[in-house]
C-alpha cells in the first residue's frame, strides 16, 4: 500500500532516467504557460503522435491567449476538428477571455487561481504550475496513477477521487522543490513509454525495476484497479450524403448537447431501408434522382455508441427551401465547416478530409 511504501526512493532514479530518455516534443521546446495549457488539453484522451500536428497548427494560428480569446468560434472548432471533446476548446476560449479580463493576458502563476479558470482541473492546473512556472505541485493523471500504484502495489480503486487525492498528497511530500517540472514530466513519461496503459510494461527499461513491488510480485495485470464504467448506450442512425454535383447538404447541431454547434450530415434515428431512406429525403422537400447504400460505420463516444448506416443520394438541383439545411460547396465544407470525426467514415464518399487528414 502507498502509505507503507518508501516513496522517496523513486525520485533520483526517475530524474536521472528522464534526463536521458525524455522525448523531444514541440510543447517542451518552448514551455510557456499557454503552450503547456494547450498541449495538456489536447493530450487528454489523445495520443501524443496524433496531437503533434494539431498543436503546431493551433499555436501557429493562435500563438497567444489574446488570439484564442478573440477567435471566431467556427474557426476555433475547425482547428480542433478531429480531436473530439469540443467543449474542451470552448472552455479554453472562455478561460482565455477570463485571463484577458482578470489577469492581464497571462495565466496566473498560482495553482489555486488556475483552478478557478473554466475547464482547468487539478491535473491541468498542476501541469501548468509545475512545468511552466516551476511551482512544486503534483500533476496526477492516469499515467501517474498507474506507475505509482504499481510501484507500491496498491490495489485501491483509482477511479475514486479520494485515491487520486491520496496520491497527490504523497507526491507533494517527496517532490523536489527545485525540479518540479522535470519530476512531473518524468512521471508522465514513464507511464506513457515504459509502464504503459495497454499491454505488458517494459520493466527492464524502468528506473524503478529494483524496487517496484508489482515487478517483484509479477502482478502487473492486477494493478491499477479501476471500477468498470457503465455500458454505453447504443443509438442507431441513418446518415445521408445528399448532393447535386458539387454541393452537399449539411446542418448545424443544436447549441447544447453532444457535438454542440458543429456541422453534420443530415441523419435520422434508426436504420432505414432504401425505400424508407428515399421517402425521408422526399419529406425534406428534395427530389432524389438515385441512391447508393454505403458501408455501415460505428463511432464510440464516452457514454454512447452510434451504429450508423448511410446513403449517398443524388438530388435534383438543390433549392434552399429547407431552413434547417445548408447547401455548401464540397471544397468550402472542408475549409470552413467543422464536421466531427463521428462522421469520418462518410466524408470519404465526397473527398472531404477532416482534421489531420487535410495535412497528411
């Protein structure tokens, strides 16, 4: 258990290992508070390699907090397109506006003040405070929880806030005051590259291999303990790629709820047959000329799964007679309308590329 483990023994081997093995990452090259913040929000639920091009584009277009605060929402969402969890970038913009109003355009060099900003929780506040400002506070994410619980062979449920708080307190007590940035980054790096989340850890490369309890006992499969999430809700949908030559139909999602404010292909609940799909199109006051069934697709959100069937429907010349639909040029849709990755399986039928695909 953590309370019985001499946690102070991890510090020097970890820092020595990190000096030799730290990856070269764009946000580490110039670790300003803003760049650290952007990278940490992007890295939530997303792999490092996938984040790199997003980070470069985002910080090139929006190099400072003022730029983020003043950015048009659709442009902002287009920069984020494909990363998912769009409320995160909206929260970032809200926080950026607060920083402009209350902190003269600079993220506060204070852990408690950072926590007051929208979308910044304990981990992100700890990361900004320690990496950008050298403030000795912990930054405990899933990687850190995993390596600490394995080192101590602690089978507490890491999904409980009380356990995370306990780990934060333990790390606070051993954190080197003059190396807070390196210490927190080293913990994250160890969990990302050696004591990995999926599959067998690379124990022989680990700086803690001589005093890790899980390695000694050979029970890495058992630690960390996580309570199982509730089963995701399944939603069936039929998606329509409606076009008349070079124009396609999009519609904007509601301002609240899942994928709020983004653009989508018209869709409806249930899996429609070809005959039902044609009838649906006619009910939208459109005149279908031909229809093509598409391969089924699935998209997984945190709490729901979309099981989608789809059709490409060629229609007679689009007339703007349906206020809920937008008729846009294919090229414009790629450049100006943020379409979530949930519809990525269908964009290939129109030669639209989303997110990183546009720059590969």
